[in-house]
């Protein structure tokens, strides 16, 4: 029953929110954010635990204020998620501030595939819509949600933005498909700051052990594709996307060591980005091992 209700809420979002006047939508989602923050449920409490590591030494009151702004940023993401299908390609480009776009085309020209590895910052769906509007064929992977109808809605939503979506589980072997596509110079975008498998790689994140997925680094190491960290964040009006220098390791090292090194480099990028844009890191789940009950 809970899964059905969740699916219907998302359906209502894509069916109704997208047609609200902008001012009313903004006000409504800010109100939802503030109410969720006031109730301080499990997600908000975890967000505050995460933020306390990002801004060490901050008072409890300061962390609470940060979490309030972070919840508004998070609900801004959801508001845009429900409204993005109404945007034209020109809208996706106009509302995006791009930093270092030349890196995309430089790496693409090498002809060996590109893995853009992202964290849960800003609006990663808008980043995908921007990329497709700029003529890139975006391939991504989606966690299989329950109920199945909800997963189908998210796939349809991202496909409506021009992306090709592979299911993480329950379909063809996703790693094999991605390797093949990267060998054909594909542009793959993967979120990689939360380990869904609980079998990821232990990294140092801001001085404390955390778990990150190994998939993006493993793909790059096995295929020779460029591994490029990408960060998104907000200002008052627009979304920013920043393409950072590629992550490089010593090809002479054993595969396992190369994957560990690349994943740690990405963790360093995520830590720095979280410190620079703490309210735009939409992380309401455990990342650090201590919060997962792992010693």
C-alpha cells in the first residue's frame, strides 16, 4: 500500500506540479521543505550528521540553519524534476551556467569514451538535459525502484529529457553494456557518492572512512575511458555545472589499486565540493561507515 501511495504521489507531481505558475510552485516547495525540516525526521537528522562533518566545529544552531537551506535546495531539485519535462532544449541551456565546457569536447575527441562521475549535488537531471541539448548522447544507469511503476516513471522521465537509461539490476549485465558502449566512445554519466551495494570501496572522506561505489573507476580502468568528475550547484536563478580535470592513476599498478586510487580521488572532489556548496549536497542517507554501523 505504501509503495502504491508513493507511486501515486510521484504521478501527481509530474501530472500537476509541472503546470503550476512558477511563483506558486516555488512557494509550495519552499513550504514543504520548511515543514520537513521542522519535523526533523530521519532524513533530516542524517543530513545534519553529514553536514556536521562538512563544516566541523559549527554549533548545533549553525548546522540546523544549514540543514534548513539544504532542504530548500533539495526540494528545489524536486520542483525542477517535476517541471523539467516542460522545458525546451533552449530552456535547459539558458538556465545552466557551464564551467570548463571545453574539457568535454577535448576528452570526447580522444575517441576512448568518457565517464562523467557526479555526486548528488544541485540538479543532475538538469545536467543531463543540458548535455543532450548540446548534442551529446547521454547514457546513464538508474537504481531499480519499487514499485515497478515508479521505476518506469523515472525511466520515462529521464528518457523524455533525451537520456538513455539502463536499469542497475533486473536487465542485461550493466557493466558489460557500459564497457561495450564506452569502447564506442559513449558519454556515460554516473552518480557515485553513495554506495547502494554495501560492497563498495572504503575511502577517506573529510578525514573519516566512508563507502563509495567502485563502478565508475572500474569502468574507466578497464576501458581506458576518461574519468571526469562533474559538480552541480545552484545560485539564486540558475544551475551550475563544473567539469573538472580528469582523474588519472598509474596504469602500471594492479587493477584493484588503480580503482582504489581513482575512487579516493573522486571522494576528495566530493569532500571539497561539499565544503564549498554544503547546502546543495542532497545527501539525506548515510555515507560514512560510522553511520552505517560499520567500525
